[in-house]
C-alpha cells in the first residue's frame, strides 16, 4: 500500500470535520466543532434544517429523537423548544471515552448563526477555517432554506467570495435544485453535488447545472474508482464523504481527491503526515 505521506507535496487534501469531530463528541454541537478546530481540521461540515419559526439549525435527522433527549420533527418545533433540549447526553461514553458530558451551550442545539460566529472568530484569529453547509430536504421548503441561508451568509459577508481566494463557505446538497437556487443568487459560492449512486445521467462525469464540485460517497469511490478519474477529467474537484478508515484515506489520496470529509479529523490529519 502507498504511504499517504508521499502525496503531501501535491496540493494538500483538505480535511473536513463531518458534523464536527463527531466520533469524539456529539455531532453538530459546539463541543464537536471546537474539538475539530483543536484537532486541526481545515473545514467543518454541518447539515441545516429550518425550525417551525424559520431558524436554521444544525441537525442531521428529520427528527431530534436520536441526538437529543426530546422528540419530534425539527420542522414542527420552534427554536425555543429546541433550546430546552440536551443534544449531548445520547453520546455513548464507551465508544467515545474522551467525551466529557458538558451541559450548557456546548451541547445545546446549534444554530447556523452561532456556527458562523465560531468560524468568523477562528478566521479573525488568523486561521483560514472553512465551513461546508449541507441543505437537508430543501425541496420540501420550496426555496426557503436557501433564502434564509443566503440571507445569513450576506449578514456575515460570506455570500459573494472573490474568485481569486478560497471561499470561506461552500454549499452542499443531494438536491441539484437546491444548488441551482444557490448559484442563481450567489454565483461565486462553491457548490458541491452529493451523490450516493452514479446514476446513468452522471456516468460521463458531468454534474447537474448549478453544481461545481463533485461529492461522491466513499462507497462510490471504492466500487468505481475510475469514476473519480472521469470527474477529474471533466474538470471537477472531488470531495468524498464519509472517510473514516485508513485504507479509504489511502485510496482517496491515490486518486488525488480534493477533500476528505471525516468523523475523525485528527486520525486523518495524522495519517496524512500533518500532525
Ligand atoms: O458531507 C456529506 C455527507 O454529510 C452526506 O451524508 O447523511 O452524513 O449528511 P450525511
Ligand atoms: Ca451532511
């Protein structure tokens, strides 16, 4: 097997912390994102959903049942109801022995606004941290998710990054329509089209309108490595999710992908010889 470190002289692979350092701390909490920053991640990944009263919060599932002590769909709950829940105590202490349950803001529901503040604070301190935001089930909301998202990014001055520097923010989605909406309003924001399968339409390496970067799942990379070459040949950067095993990191390095999205940023950075 090739040593992943041999490849670090080429453009470095970006390491993106999936839902924060989510192996070590409860996903999508401030605790998980702070840990990812401490671990040295280049970027953070988060999923966003709209609450019943129109706030964007960082929650993966449609319901809060798995990751909090509450029940119900995010879309039916107001932010004040979500703020009363604990998003930390579900985390398995046996699987994550370093996790020290921390009540309060560290394990409260995380708004996208608060996460953007964290990114802004980190960047102001001189570290070029980036944020990859995934719109979840945006079709149901007929454009509202993207509208709120772009409004928020505008407030932070992040909606129109200059073309000659890496954008602090990128937008990802399994929905081509969502990316198209984003691109129509904010054409310079990088957009990542997430894929679970290589459908016949995608086979030639071209992406749907509105998508600039390809985001295949690790399963695609393992079963169709030639497809990654095709995406590169079509001129796309490739960001792969969710890459947690050393042999998968190795394969991504060999294929020259642009970014690895992982629950274990520290382990991946160490394998890449960056720690
Ligand atoms: O980064 C993309 C990846 O997060 C997509 O899958 O289900 O973890 O949001 P999921
Ligand atoms: Ca995601």
